[in-house]
C-alpha cells in the first residue's frame, strides 16, 4: 500500500475539531503517501473525516483524532473508525449534488483539479453565446435567488443587460449571516473556482467587466482561499483583460464586511461596499438600474452564482428537470441545532422537512422529541412537527406562513421555550436594525419590552405583540423589520402553550 493518497479537509468546520492536528499526524507518520487538503463534504458530525484511496475508491474514517492516525494507516479498512467508501455513506449517497459535487473531493486551490472534474465547461460554452442567449439559458433553467425572496435570476440579469451604462458590476452577496447557515462558507472554502466561474459568466451575460465578492468578516479561511483562488484564476487566464482568450475582460476582488447583519440586504451591502455605513436604500431605483457607484449591478448570493456554471454546462433543461412547481434545481440545505447528524444536504426541491430532520438528521442529539424547527434563518418561521410533511418549495412554504430563505434548518427539542424564542426575534431585530426606519428601530425595541410583559404573565399584552408585528411588517423599509413578525407569530400561533394568556388572547 505504498504511495497512498490521503485526504484531510482544510475547511473551517473540520479545523475547529482538530483537522490540522490530524493532517500533521499523517505527515509525521513517515509513511509513503501524498496528502491532499480538501474542503469538507458536509458530513459535519464525522469531522475530521480522513479519506484513503484504496483500489481506486476513497475510504472514509471519522471522526478521527490525531492519535488515531497511526493505527488507521496500519490497519486500513479494518480499523474501527472505517466508514467504507465515502460516496456510499447513506447521508451522502441519497443526495443530488450539482453545486457541491466537487466539495471534499478536490484540492480547492488546484485549477487543474477543477477543470479535470468538469470545471470551466460552463464558461467555455458561455463564450460561444451572445449575452442575450446566456441570460435566456439562465431564465429557462428556472433558477431563483437562493436567498430570501427567491427572485428569478434571469429576470434580474435581463434588466441589467438592457440597462444603458458605460460600466456595470457583478456583486456576490457572501455576507452569510443567518443562524444555522454555512453552505456559502463550505463552497467558498471547498470549491472557490465554481463561484469565480459563475461570476465570470454573469459578467459576460450582462456586459459587466468587474466583480466584487462582499464577504463577511467572520470568514477568515474563506477570505484567504478566495483571494488565492482569484490570483490563480487570473494567472491561468480565467480572469483579467482576456478571459480564456476571448478578448473579453472580467476581473474581480474580495471585500470584507464589518459584521453587520443588515448588510445581507442588497442595498445596505452596496452602501458598505462603497465605503459608507450599511443602511438600507430607498427603492426604486433598483440596483439593477442604479446599483454600485450608481451603475447597473447584478447582485446575487453565492449559491445562485455557483449554480450558473451547471446551467450553462449542462443546459437549462437539465437543470430544470430537478425540482418541483416553480422551484427548480437543487437546494443546498444546512441542517443544525439539536440534531444528531448536522451537515450539508443538496437535494432537488420537493423533499419534506420531515425527511430533512428525521431521515438525514436522525432526530435530536439529546434523544428528546423534536419540538420545533426554524427554517430560513432568524427571521424564519418556527414550525411544529405537524407541519414537517410540507415539501421544501418556495410556494408551499409561503402558503404555510414560512420561507425557504437560505436553506438553514435549526432543530429544537421539547425543552425549548418558544416565548423566549419570540422575544429573541424582537431582540435580534433591535440589535441588527440599521436604524433608518422607525417601525423597525422602535417597533423591535417595544417588542422586547412587550414580550417581557407576556412572559411575566400579562396575557393582555399579546394583542399589542400582534399589533407591533403588523406595523413592522407593513411599515419597515426592508425585510429585517418586515419579516420579524414571522418567527414571533409562528411561535405564538403554533406553540400557544408556551405563552401565558394565549388561550384568552385567541378567544378574544
């Protein structure tokens, strides 16, 4: 078994549980081997996941400690931590990985690995098409923004394409701030060239020559990986004044945010990117008409732009064949909270929340009953298990008072106090509000005070909670205040037993 290939993740999640020590133990073993640092495959409960290539297959071991490495190298598949071929692990085998197909498989900073695994196929095809044809391909794929509203990507691109301007921009919203979300980070650390390729295709589609990735400051590993990947792509002719010998220019850079949740809202992001305090802009004008530095700008999040290379490489019909209804393609779901098997799940739209929480997650880590799941970040609805059969679909979730959002699913067992969770929603909004509009700035603060009255037993205050939610929903300038009602009212309506006086409130 000489000259074996060993794979250990360099992703932040794996590093946080000892992957660096595992990698060092591999190198210090003195064995004849080649070590490749990869991204994570997203099976986070198994990290650090060490893989050994045996007879052409990647055999997994995990979770591995540095002390386990000598015995693993000596015993191979006979070691107790052996998981068998990684692609056969049920959690991974049942997925439909389009966007995350290379994550955990390749060296994130090897452009050679990227192209050998199908990378740049989409950009190569895009260079043979007119900008209008690229936009039409994205439109026909049914790709929608993998963020809050699920806005059709092709419509946004078409608006920028037809806007008259001497300069246009592509901006990637990588300010992944929702609780329970980590797909952007996994992709940027595990397959950065995919995002670069997606942004380059977007530039070709709308006539933009410059791109920016607005990255949250809490992602230092992603920042280093992206910065290096951009330099490698530029040196390889993928970026710069002559993209892949086409004569067309497109270049990009990474800019760090400053820790403000509100900068996940696209106009606040633009304000911050221009060097000002992150505050919401009035709309219209839309960023597609007057965006960064007053120029037409495409703003998409990481997962939207990272889906584009697959659409161009395989065709709109191929991508559209995944999913259901108006929700096409695959959705990277991030499963966390009180759950046995947390991690990344990429599946076509249409699977149920029950499949996510029970089949993939295996129930709660504590072993207690699942009481609630919040989908869509801190502004998403809290759902009881009676709603878990709802299919993951933009319209199906909206019909039940929820949202898919960025695909984060946080699980709670029956020890959670939903009245406290409702209070937290108001408190979160109060802390993260940019302060520009009164309903959000003042309404959230009054909401915390009113929830304290409710928790203290003042059932009459529940009516005021509902009134505050209505004012914030109807009067807020952006979705931060406009969606705070969702976690508050879903907690109140779905878990009334946790709210003193709720029965009386309902009767009235």
